[in-house]
C-alpha cells in the first residue's frame, strides 16, 4: 500500500514535469532574453563597487598629501565600504538561493 | 542617488562649513593681541564669515557653503600704553576689535553644529548598514 502510493506519487510528479517541460523551457528562455542575467547583474554591482573603491582611494591619496578635507575622505571611504558590502550581500544571497535549488531532489 | 547617501553628503557639507568657521575663530583668537607697530598702521581686524545655501546638482539638494569671509567693520578699541611703538602722540594704541568671549562662544557653537552634522552622517550610515544587513 505504502509502496504503491510512493510509486504513484513519483509517476504523478514525472508526468507533471513532462507536461510542464516544454512551456517551462520556453518561458525560461524568454525571461532569460528579456531580463538581465545573473552574471551581468553581478558584473554591474562589482563595477559600482570598484568605482567607489577607486574614488575612495583617490580621496585617501589626496588626504595623505594634504589636498582633501577629512570629512570628504571619510564619506568616500564609507560609501565604498557600503557599496562593497551591498554587492557581497546580494551575491551571497543569490548564490545561496542557487545552491538551495541545486540541492533539490527531482 | 540614494536619499540616505544624499543625507550624508549634505551632512558632510555642514561639517566642512563648520570647520571653516572654526578656522576663522582661531584666526581671530590668535590675533587678538596683534597690535600696530607704528602709529599710522592699523591693528588686526576681526573676520566674520557668512554661510549660504547652494543647490548641489550632483546631490540634487541644498548644501551649505561659505559665502564670504568678510571683516568686522566695528570700531577698534584703545589702550593707554605710551611705551608701545604703535602708540599715537597721546599715548594710545589701537587694539583689535576682537572680543575673546564672543570668539569662544562662536567656537562652542561651531563645535556643536559640527557634532550635529556628524550625528546626521552617522545615523544615515547606520540606517544604510542595517538595511543591507537584512540580506544576511
């Protein structure tokens, strides 16, 4: 009885997967073409982080030579820090979601 | 740009304005005893500065800037000191129109305003960090 119900469940599941297979693949390729990919999103985030990092380093350099005001330097450095933190947090979140999906047993 | 980022930039502009104000105060205080070296010269004249709101295109909001560092046109004080090289024929020397008490109050005000702007920057930074921490 129990074995039967498990076999039934598996066959129902594979049937559902088959029937969903073609439309799911289509919609998947559609969204992939319309929206930005994960790679490009990460790339943009990394670029923003690198840009603000460069700005903060430039300000630090000017501060060492006495050309920049300390408040400006502090603002630039903390802005770079925060941008990097945001990018890292988003990346971690998306990678963990990806891992969760990977661990799913079909 | 994020509103909280703008907030910290505006706060930073306030901090910079107040530090310039403190610089003027220190000039006035340091030169409170700068007397003339001959009778035809004038002593140090007190400096005052004025703030002005300026629309920052990059921020998209009004930030504070120093409009002008001007001079205080009030009268010089006189001190009786016939031995001083800057004394006139009656023995009086012109002294700067700097009142150290006023300068000290101005210094304290600059300090408090600086701290207020610092707190604004700190609060906006904390709010941003805690928002990002929601992702962890």
